[in-house]
């Protein structure tokens, strides 16, 4: 897929949580085609301590509004600078990068999308694309507490939504792998993104249940093009650059060890 370096205009910045903002970016020409699971490399201007672009998952693409949504966790100097952007500001982005989630081949397939924390971001656009083909995805979203659940109204537009919270303040108490839906429903495919311990737990469940599963890795990706080797992951096919061969990988290719 062709890559672009574009100066995008900030359409809006929404503070949806004390730590997260939703950036909506647009352009004066139609945005390039993007697939769920891909990411962008964002240049951070006016931050003396930020030298490298920041990789951020594609949260959503609104074709009608010609908008790209990025869910940004303001956890470092670079991302805090992005969180302070205002409507009308310009953001330089390289996009789209990486591969994508595997689309279902039939509307009869039952697809489970599991996300935790900011890892829920790429699942929203994936859910939309699945819905557009006439299927209904199931979302299983985990967070520490009810206040940490992100974009719930958006997820509900595209499929069934189930929730776990560690403190029991919303949904079922515990981790996503404890949710009763995993015991009560059958799924043909699982796609997941979030903290690595969560994804490993999901992978163990999928292997035991003999369900095809793919994960979106969040290795450090400095260049996004496979040149800097910061994001290398060991796989059954040798070392691969997650930014180029991923970020989405089937768990059968991973050599995760507990």
C-alpha cells in the first residue's frame, strides 16, 4: 500500500479522559485509503526533547467527514505536546503504515475484538469495517475502572459490547479473559490489542479453545519503515520488524514465553 507524508489539519481535539485525547485530523483532499490495524507516524513539533515521530494506531476513519481519528495517551513529552494541539494546527504524518487485521471471509463468522486500555483504539475502525460488510462484531473491552472505559458510545454503534473492570465498577469484575462470554459463546476469530500481559492471556485462551487469533503488537516503532530495528520481534520465521511485518501478527508466529 502506498505511503504518504501529509500535513493534516486538526479539526478538533476532545479530552475524553484525564489522560486521553481524541485528535480528529483532516485534509483539503480526500485522505488515502487506510485499513484497520495500521498506524501513523506523527511528527511532534516544538518539543525539544522529542526527536522521533510517535507511532499511533488508526482509531477511526470517517470517510464522510474526511477525518482520521487518533486516540492519544498523554504519557510523555511528545504525546503531551500532541494533547495540547488546537483546531487549525498542522500535524505532519506518515501514513498508512504496517499491515492490517484479517477481515472475515463470511458474514457468518463470529469475530471477537478484545481491547484493553489505549489498545481499544484500532478495534473501533475494525468493528466499523466488519459492520459494513454485513456482519456483527463482538467487542470485549477491559479497563481498571468505569471511568477508564473509552469511546463506549462509538463501539456500541457497530456491535455488541461487553466490559470488564478490575474494580467491578462496570461490567464484570476481573480481566477480559475472566468474562463469562468466553465460556458461553463460540467465536471463529479473535483479534486483540492492549497491554502485553493481556494479549498473552488472550493468546493462551485462544490456543486452548482452538480459535484463530491475531494480536496487534505495541513494540517501540521509531521509524515505521523497518530501518531502525527498534521494534524487532522473535517469530517462528526469524526476527521481524513489527512496524513493517506487523503490527498485526498471528499468535502461531510468536515465540512468547511466560
